[in-house]
C-alpha cells in the first residue's frame, strides 16, 4: 500500500534539504552567554514517548516537577520521522527538538539551530564521554545540543512464530518460509523513511562484501544502486512501511505482522502479542538523539532550563525505562527504581560500538573524500520504491 503520508513528508523534506544546502557553514553568532528569567513556556518537538507528564502512566512524569520549579509550561509536538522534525524546524515557532543524526546535521548546515553554551549547562560534564563530541551534534568543536538518549533499531519478532530468535535480517529482506511453515510475504514491515536505505546497505555489507561497503551512510553510485535493487525486491513482502509506533504495535497484534525493524519502545509496550527483539548478525543501525535549540527560539531561557533539566539522572533513568533506550548520562544507570541497576545493560549500554548511528548522507561522504550519493537522492529514490515505481 502506498504511503501517502511518506510521499507528502518526502516532498517537504526535499524542500528542507534545499534550504539546508543553502545554509552554508555552521554559525556561532547566537550563542547565549547568560540565562535570564523564564518566559513561561517552552515548545518541544520530540519523538513519541520522549516527553511524559504522567498521563500515560503516573510513574513516568518528568515534566510536572520541571514546570513547578521553573514556571515554564512544556508544550510538546510529537513527530513521526526525522524529515517531519526538519520540516517543523524550518517552519519555526519551536524552541527545542530531539533530533536524531539524520536530522541534526541538516539543521546545523541550514542554520536552523543555534550553538549551545555548555558553560551554562552544569550537568554537561555528566554526559557519556562517547556522546560529548559526537559528530551528529558537534561541528568544528562547537556543540549544537545536549545528548538525550540513544539505542538500536532492533529486529522485533513474534515469539509464537519464531520459537528461536531469528539471527538474520533475511526474514525481512528475502521471501522465505517462516518456522510456522508460511511465507513471510505480507507479514513483515520496513521503516517509512529514506534513512532505511542504510539498513539495506548494512545487510549487503555483510552478505556481499565484494561491494566494498564500509560506512552504510557513505554509498557510491554502484553501491547505492545495489541497495535500491534489494529494496525493490523486498517491496512485495512489505505489509506496511511504518512510521507510527502505535500503528506498528497494532499491526503486530491485529494484522498478522510477525517481523520488522523496530524500536525498543514498541518491544516494551506492545500488548496482546508475545514479542521479542534481537540484534541480527548483520548488525543494526540506531539513533543517538540530541536536544537542539532553534536559532530563533521564542523562549530561550526556558529552553536552556530544559536542557539542564533533561540531563538529571532521575529523568534520564525514567525515560530509558519507559522507552527502552540508553541514558546519555551514565549515572542514571544506578539507583533508579524504574530502570533498575540492570536496565542499562539490558537496553544495550555496551553495544555502542556495534551500532551504525543515523547520519545524514552527503555527497562529500563522512570522510570528506567525495563521491557519495547525497540524502536528497535517498529521499527521491525511496519515494519511488514505496510507491512501487
């Protein structure tokens, strides 16, 4: 089924990319040097489940205390994909966004986010050293946000169909009979975003080493064409290209879906179906999300207060427990009743070096050598794949 939502968002994303291309180098002129009184509000674009105030579960509330302490009312706009986040940030009117790496560098290049003065964020020093200078939010030594959470894109599967956990992404890329004797055709899903090409590239990196794929976000034309061929072959297998976590959970429960790339969030909160998750032999992509501040944030003081608040260990641990992610602050891994002292290990704290974190593909490649297919082409091509072209 053609995803009209994705096609619409992709058109907007292409416009966003054009704006990004005109953005030039990262700008540092608007870095704040002090924090004043709060303006009474902070507007945040986030992934689902990232900003909780106890409405879904009273045990998970990291908004109410912040509002009481700062008098900054939190307004939250949930976005389904990175491209939607970029589009919303280009429209303006927001203070903060929890951007993954396939959005953050675009926002920096377009001049849509401002550099962060880490001297105004006392808790910065508690951030995981593996994240402090990560290239998806740091350019020429300048930081454009505070790390929030990170994790893998796991293979979620129905444990009633797979008595033993699947070991390969084969179950989503190739037509095969599953352990229940039925074909996987129409029973698997793929992510509804151009960055999914990297998952296919990672699969080919393992199974077709002669292609010479190294970084799955740095693809030359031959490698890119092979990835596209794989995704076109996969197309008849797909039940739905998913972007809404809630819809995907419903598809596993009611629509016969038994395997898909997913987030730990769905694995944790799906009801009515017995699921598990695994990191297959080919490896996984993943996300390391950064809270970034709009260059024209209407409530900059409240925004800075949230940036500091977002790094407190209680929030970090509660959020990791809720979402199934890994805290950006390692201190959150101990002493949190919801996460427990084993939660970080369960959620993948030690898998950091095994994850290919989302990045925005560029023509220059990540090493600056050039010859790579840029993200605009990824978007254009994936629209065609999903549309069956």
